[in-house]
């Protein structure tokens, strides 16, 4: 069972990765990470599968457990769901020692994490991600938040978990579409900073799509190693160049797709894949990538059964939506682009004409 650390000084925390980690026999008793009360936030899809396995050992250890079950889907990552969490925490008289546990994918993790960051000005938080995307990306690093009708993840806070428990057995119940969506974030790490991992993914994508347990465990571990290293170097994404912003390859374009199409129509990973192709195409137009590089990235996404073309919203609409991106500084849009495969940069000097041409070239 790989155990990694996100090294943040006094806020350093472990990431445990492996099968059957929700079992009491895993050797990682959650009761040792909490005090007398916990609130488990999950959704209506995950609850019937894993809620009892998580909550029962806590109850048997004498912990008071509140179970908060939300509707499923990106369209519910909003103030209404957040207020429902607050209502339940207050009704259950949860205090500042109560730990909030997120059991689910990225939506649950972001909502529960934002609630933990803000309820009584901050309570302990634990991530138990059950999707590939959450295990390799959103559960690590402390970004929490909700969507706004004008932009994705525009309201939120940095709030690091005390523990990340990634039980790879939960991927057995993951729909194929969700598995593919998670692979978009896995591929991202190879593209931005880990060329040997990118080459490994090219050689092993068939195994990953077949849910080979060893291949999936390795991909999760390698992704978390990359994410942890980036977060440790730039926790709050304040670096003027590079830093944590590089983790957003494809996300500025992708968030525009999610917002423009309506939250939940495209899965986050699907939008990131199409958005990454736009970033790759722009990098090619700037003279940094070859046609062969672009074809290589496209083939990898296609192997993962991810879209490589975005919806036709119109390039002006894309630019309008991208203008709400968190990487806009003093009115200038900073994009994450590729100088070469395995080497990403933040770039604010692409013209609107160049950006629009890349978008148009990558839309159906």
C-alpha cells in the first residue's frame, strides 16, 4: 500500500492508496484521526455502495456520525447544496472539533471541503475519494469550492485535508465514462512535467482502460506524487510563473465548455481533454510543438475514449467565458501551454487572434 505525504510543514498529511482501505482490517482506523463527532458528506449514488462501510467502524468506536447525502452531479455543486450541509451541521450541533469527511468524487470533495473551510471558521477535513479523477487530482491539494453561473469554481477556499484515503476498490463500481474522465487528469501530469510517465501511459493505456488493478494503482500513485510535489512548492497558487497554475493545463478552455454547455452536460475530465487539445493546438501555432506532437496527444486521449473536439460555442463566447478564469490577472489571461511534451509554461502573450484560431481548429 503506497503512502505518500503532501509536505506542507505543520499541515503535512498522508495519502494512502490501495485496495480495501475502507475495511477496518486495512490498518488505517479513521477513528484515530477524529474526535468524538464526524459528519460524512456523500451523494445518493455513492451512499448505497460505501457509506455503511465507512460509518459503521466509526460508530463502533463510539464516534457520533452524521450522514449528509446530497444529489449527484456537477449541477448540484452550488450554494443550495452547501447550505444543506451547513443546515445539517447546525441541526446536529456540530462544533469546531467535528471532522467533515468527504466520501465521493470531486463534487462531493469540493463541497464538503468548502463547508469544512468555512463552518465555524474551519473544522478538520478528511478526503475519501471514490472516483479516479478525485483520487488523482481533486482530493489532493486543498482546493475547495462551488460553481457560479458565470464561472466554474469561482467561489471557494484553500483548505487542506488531514488525510486522503484512496481505496482503489471503489473504482470497480465506477462507470466507464467516469473512468475515462479521470484519465484526462492522469494524462495531464505526463504532459506538464513527467515525460517518462507520459510514455508509460502510451504503453499502458489499454491496461488502464481494462481496469488492470496494478496499472491503475501505479497511475494513481504517480499522479499523486506529481500533484503533491507541485502543491508543496506553491500551495496557494501564488507563483508568478509556473508553479501550481501548471496543473490547470486545458482547464481554462475546459471550464468554458462546462459553463457554456451547462454544468454536468460534459464531465470535467471530458472538458479538460478537449480543452487540452486547444492548448496543444495553440502551442503548435506558437511554434513550440510539432504536428507529430499534437497527433501523439490526440491519440492518447482517443485511446482513453475522451473527446478531442470541443462544442461549437463560437470562439468569442469561449473568450468571454475564459475571461472569468481565476488565472486572469489585471485583465490579462494566462494560459497553460506546452513548450514541449513534459514541459508546461504559463503564458500571457498569446493574442486573441491566435487563441480564437486554436479554438476554432478544435471544435466540431
